[in-house]
C-alpha cells in the first residue's frame, strides 16, 4: 500500500541530512558542553554553530538571541511566564481565541492565578480585527501573545503590524511561530517581535528540541531555573544531538526557501482545487491568500472527520481532523468554532498539510480516492440529505 503523509503540521519526518548530523552526538561525541575538558569544548562549538543557523533562518541580529528549549510548548511557556515574572505589577495578557493549547491552556491557568485575559475574536476567514487589539491594550498589559500561523487552518496573522502596535504602546510581543518557521520567510531585522517560538519537529528536525528567540534588550526571566546553561536563561543539560540536527534543519529550510514555497503551494492548490471541483458541499476554512503555502483545511458537510480519516488511512493517506493535541478529545475544533464555521462543516473538517517531501503523485493518488470515500460516507450518514 502507498504511504502518503499529508499531516506535516502535526509533525514532520527527520531530514536524512539532519539524521546524519545527529548520529555522532549519540555515539562518540558524548561530552557535556559545560565540561572544561576537550570532550566538552568540541560539543560547545557545535551548539554555537547550530545557534548561528537558527539565528540565520529567522534573521536574528545576534546569535545570543536564540535560547534552545525542549519543545514549542516550553518556548511558549517560557516567553509568557518569563515576561510575567519580569513585570510583576502587570496583570493583563492579550491573546486570541485560536491559539494552540501551548498558549491557550497556559492562559486559562493564569486566569486562575489572578491574571486578566483578553481573548481576541477572529472573523469567518480566521482573521483578527487589529482595532480590537489596539483598544484591548491597557496600562497593566504585560504581554501580547499572538501566533503567526494557525496550526489548523494555516491562516497567517500580520505579526509585523501587531509588533508595531505593541512597540508603540510599550508592550512585550510574543509570537508563536512554531508553524511558520521554516515554511515561509521570517526576518527579525524587519519585524520588531520581542519573543518568537519555533519547534524542531515541525521543520524536519527531531522531536524534543525547539528554540525561543529573545530580542536583545527584552526583559527576560528564565522559566526552567537551574544551571548556567544557555547563559543562565534556561537550566538543563543541552539535548546536543537534537540541537545540532535543528541547526542543519534550519540550513536546509533556508536553502531554496522561495522555490519550495512555490512548489508546495502549487501542490496544495492542486489538492484543494481538485477537492472543490470533484466533491459537492465542501468549504475551504480560512482566508484563501493569507495562509501558509502548505496547509488546507476543508470541511465536508454532513459527515464525521474521524470517519474520513479512518477511510483515508485504509488507503495509506495520513491527514488530520484538527490539531494533533485536540484531535483525540472529540471536542469540535476551538479554531473553527471561533471562526463561526457552521457545525455541519466543523465536524467533517480535515486538515491536509504538505512538506517538501510531497510529490505530485501523492496529490493525484489522494484525489483519486477521496471522492469515493466521501460518497460512501455520505450514503450512510444519517445527516445527509
Ligand atoms: N504552537 C503551535 C502553533 C503548534 O502547532 C504546536 C504543535 O503542534 C505547538 C505550539 C507545540 O509545539 P511542540 O509540539 O513542539 O510542543
């Protein structure tokens, strides 16, 4: 059976070059980078070079603006908690209703700890009203945390405009760029973001490694308090092999970025266009242009997303019915609900997310099998007309 992976927003395969680069650090190069001896010193150089590659991918001014962490969730938690610790008198946080649970669940928790939260709305295209953001900012706003690309729909928020609004009002701005880093161009020299989260396993590095960008001059307190690693900004012995791999993954992403954006976008558009043409009662969820080039979220009316996924899986096609973290919960997507998508479409919404390893044959194969799957499921659905 064919194996077609169209779930790259959940996680990506480790690039072969990343794997090769990691291997020595899982075998003979086992030193602790904090050690004084040669074993350790060699390792430290490799971490420094990975840091430079991450900084280069996102256009950071200074390599020391990159802190390695264990996952995107840790980067998000560090950005928010670290800022709150730096501004103990400020008790207001602004975020959106469509953030990943790495931000949203933390914000819900912070509400129980005396913080006041503003959750900004989105419209049916998944876009924000920046006037709503401007009027939400108050004298005690400690941080604005707004994602760059939505993991479920791929919709992009204008982080350049948001960063400018935050800068003018003197509020720290964090963006969760876990889904956009490596997929589209990011330039911290042009966008005055203060804090930015990225995660290795979304860009063909391994799981368990990520980074937080902290602009020079941003007030920062560590989240993981421990040793002096990462210049005292994140305790814990470094995950050396994965950090080295992340460096290589960033170099690969930077190389041919513009060509890859076009190639992947063409495949995504072919898939989306084919589905809309061949299948009735479907809707594309999210703004058509302002979104990642690799993602399409499509609602198939009157059927359950889980049944579609199971039938796709029987054909060797992997997709997703929401974010990997919420899809197990059977709760309809909080993102699509916030967008006001009709319930008959929400329950049958599927996310297809591509990567540089997808080929046209994958799209042809999916388009060959999906219409029959939908037809079959609709024929047995009690909701179908
Ligand atoms: N933020 C976004 C937008 C994500 O899509 C994810 C993962 O799906 C995360 C944060 C969490 O990243 P990690 O899985 O590395 O903790």
